[in-house]
């Protein structure tokens, strides 16, 4: 296990703030997924909506 990580599902103030900010900015169109990477640490994936701008 990586230094500073615990072997249980918990969410500190940092992750809580990130989730809140994403929800405020993107509503239900966003997603933050954390997944343990055995022997390495944690992987994070953030899905955000793509902004569509007209092509000149």
C-alpha cells in the first residue's frame, strides 16, 4: 500500500471539495471515479462534457 493511503473507502475534504465543484460547474454531466491500483496507489478519472463550438 502506498504511503499515506488507507485500505478503506473514505473521502476527505479535498475529494469532497472536488466533487462539489464539479457538480456546481457541470451538474449531472460530470463524473469522478477513483480506483485503487494495486501496489501503485490510486487512479482517478474525471469525465466532463465536451464543449461544442462552431467551426469557422
